[in-house]
C-alpha cells in the first residue's frame, strides 16, 4: 500500500522519527559526566556516602581491635591464677562432732566403730565415777565412759542419749554423748593450739580446737590412757 504525501515528507515516515529520537537518547546516555542536560544521579552525594562508609569501617576496626586486646588481657590474667589445689588425704581429717553438756567435742572418724542410740547400761560396782556402766554389744561387754567428768563437764544422765563406740582394729570402749552433731572433713592446719581448759587435767587427750570452738580429741591417746583400762566382769 503506497504511503501518503504526508508520510513521504518525513523521509522514512515513523521509522525515521524513531531513529532520530533513539540517536538523541543514546547521545545523552553515553557520558553522564559531560552531559549538558540535568543529570539524574548525584555523584557528589555518592562520593560522600562512600567516604562516610569507609570512615565507619576504619573506626569499627579500631574499636574491634581495642576490644579484642581487652579480652585477651583479661583472659591472660584469668589463666595466670593458679587453680586451687585439691587437698591430699594427709592434709585433712574427718571428724565426728558430738556434744557433752554445753561443750562440743570431736574425734577422728577412724576411731569410731559405730554409734548406739540410748543403749541400756548396767552399773559397774566399785568402778570409778566416770564409768557410766557396761552394755551388751552383740554378746560382748562394752565399758561406757563419761569423758565429761575427767574433762570438767557436768555429768550426763544415767541413761545417755548416745554412746559412741571407739576402737581401731576392734571395739575397745564407748563414750557417752548428749548429741551426735555431724561428720565433716576439716583441714589439719585448721585445728589450732590445744584448748587451755584441758591443759590442767588431761592435755594429751586434746589435739586442738577448731575455728568453731570444737575441741578435737586425740583418739589414740584416749584409747591408750591407763585410766580406762578397767577389769570388766562377765555379764
């Protein structure tokens, strides 16, 4: 179909118009920096933002390095502290604490064979006053002693609340007690100098006193004392 006279006046018609328009656009987009038309991209603002980002990264790196140094120094101080050493068996003792009247005493648990609750005691005629009596312990006669009397404590009732059975390789004797308090382990160096109150009577019985004012007995000395070597009648 032939083109009309209006179309021929434009040479290539609509195709020519489009060609001229595209050429004009491409010329504008080739180099935005030299474009004489108003630019749609603010390069100054972009450069400013890039610089700000760069400064922030450098500052962050400096802060991070400083924080890391603080962490490393703290870690070094923590590792420089020697860990607390576990106590050796020879550096601690296990004590059974009991009460005689208003006083608290303790003896090493290795000297304790067992603890009896309110055993029936039979008086022993002619025995010293500190001998509370004897009791039948599984067919064996057990002499029961009131340590409070030799140590200057008030006497315990004829039927004691507790009897602590002492001995190393075998049962040797029992001692009366108003109460059995606890079994606990303490450092050997925490047992201080011997209690003054016992030095005038039986100083060899006393090993020392703890920071809680518990008098620690020397178990072997108590067991070996001739005072407690009593002839026991048969029951």
